[in-house]
C-alpha cells in the first residue's frame, strides 16, 4: 500500500486482491487526481468507477485527460454508485464540482478495461 498527499487530501492507492482494481480515498475535492494507467501497451476500451460518497448531497465528478473534461457524472451521496464509461485512453483524471455543500470524503475504486 502506498500513501501520497495531494494538498490536504488523503490519497491511498492500492492493488486489491490480485485484480486490477485500484482505490483512491479523497478528503480534498479541490485537486485533480490522475488515475494510475494500466500496463503500457494495452488497448484501453473502458473505465469502471465504483464510488462511495460521504456528503450531504450529490456531487459532480468530471472525467477527462490533460485538463479536458470528456464526461460528467453525478455521484449520489450515501450509497455505492457504479458507472462504466467507454474510454479509449490510458490517461484519465478526475476532478470535482461540489458547489457550496462540503463533501467529507469519497472512495473511488476504478479499473481500466483492456483488450
């Protein structure tokens, strides 16, 4: 398990049970977070996000690459949310639009789907 700080975020990356799922835990939603890509040279065809949000209201998750937003997802509060997105790049970044409602934390489990 490796821990890295992003501003005041508690960001934890870990491989889970022999599979390719990785986990990020966030407490600071002001930063853009780059998702760890799959092994170089693999053809990416999708991205699966499984989230748990601790906040009084839903927030918007922006999915993109190199500062460009390609998709916007509304993440509901208080329950697990699973979303599969067609994705054809090993570059993926998430950023957030939380508005005035302070989100406490979010756990994102993700996996790039490859051929």
